C-alpha cells in the first residue's frame, strides 16, 4: 500500500470513528434527558415502579387507546408509565428503544414484539438485568418475557374465516375462484401470525358441502407488507392493489390498523370500490366510516382497554406476588354494516 493510500485510509477510518462517537454521544444525551425526566415527575410524585411502553407506531389510534388504558391503570396502582418514544428527540426503532429502556434500568417494559433474533436477545438481556418484559399484541414466546397480552390468534383466524364464508354466500362471485389475499407482516418467524393463517384455512375448509357448492372455490394466498413505517405500508398495499386491475382479488384481509386504512384509501382514491371486499382490523373513526360507506365489509376489533389494563396488571402482579399468568387474552368483536352505528356512537362519545 502506498503512503498516499495509507493516508486516505487513515482519514476514512478517522471519519467513521467520529461518526460512531457522534452517534453514541447523541444516544447518551437523549438517554440522560430521558432518565432525568423519568426519575422525577412534574409534581415530584414518588411512584412505586417505573414502566415504559414501546410500539412501532405510537401515534396510531390503536396504540393511543391501549396506552390510555395502561396509563390509567398504572396511575391507579401508583406506577409511572410513559410511552418512551414521546420523550426522545428523533424516531428510534423498536430495537433501539428496547436498548434505551434496558440501559435506563426501568422496572418493566411493555413492548409490541416480534420473533426476530434481535428482539429475543433484547428481551432476554433486559430480563437478565432484572427488568420484566410483557409482550403486547405481538408475542415472542422464544424469549424470557414475563407475559403476553393480546388476542387468541387462532380465534382471530376463525373469525376472519367465518367472514370470508359469509362474503361468499352474500356476494354473487362469477369468477372461476374467489381469490383471498391476506396482508401479512414480512418479519420472519411470527408463530402467532402463522397460527392465524392456519385457523383461516381450517375454517374455510370446514365449510359444509351444500354451502361450498353455491360459490366458486377459494384460493387463499399471503402477501407480505413492508411494515417498516406508515409510508412503506401504504406503498406496499397500493402497489399490490394497482398492479393489475383485471386480476384484483375478491377479498383482502388486513391484520392491523395501518393495513386496513391503506387498503381503504387506495380503493377509494383509485375507484376500486365494489371490486375488492376489505376485511379490516380495529375500530378507528376512519375504519368505522369505511364500513358505514360500504367500502370496508367488516372489521375485527380488539378490546384495547383490556389490553392496556392487563399489561400493567401483569407487571404489578409479578412484583407483588412473585408470579403472574403467562397469557392474558383480550376480547374481540366483529363490526359490520349491521352494528357499525353502535360503535360510531361510542367513538363520538369518546371524542
């Protein structure tokens, strides 16, 4: 290597080192700010325990609803609970937020997890440091997490399967097959998601012969959606629904709020209403309006109040008694045109 090349290599290494140091300093500064805020409340209240909630989209109406319930429960138990992303100066990934929470030494973490090796390692590391972790909505049973709070994925799949069968009976499908596409998270190894898929297929396959003969056969496939952020979700679903209008699926199944809203908006914006039947998830105002306008056929809603309350109670039970249940299952409900007015009334009252 020539002296000139060595010089350039040294400069390059120096720049990389400076970038790493700068990033580390930013992380530490944010951590210090967070720790100071976390240690002393605005009214100098002394709390028994400190918990944080970590999600991939804290601004969504779904997670805001879960957080409100969890916060109310925490306050009634003399706990401090914060949505950790609200206290930081920039957007961090769920994995980075887990790192910050673990370093801060909180008592408990409530996290929307996944089955990645990185998430498993982060949960195990937090647990080894004495921080109890509750997974919510999405689980990671491979880790040392304390409890999982969410829906029964098998029951959720059965509900979607029953809605698919109901659509087949109500709609006069004239195609050779009824194409059903399930929008799925592209993250690998999600056991709960796989269980849900199995339940959908089993429910459809169990349709009585006399009913099956009245409509074309089903063709159920899975389409991976990039859930990195809200924009990537919108682009993934828009790309799929606009790629070929001549071969649109008869039914699409959305497994979260972002997918549902993205599918709904795409169908409306590009005049595909009536061509695609949407089965959604959650009961935000936008989704309920979509049902009321006959754009979304139905949605399945989880009890977010239960989810928030159960997640905090799981942590409190452990600290008080030394043990708690590994699974807390929240209720689900199906909302269609027939009962949407009831839910829209509740939504108006809440606002």
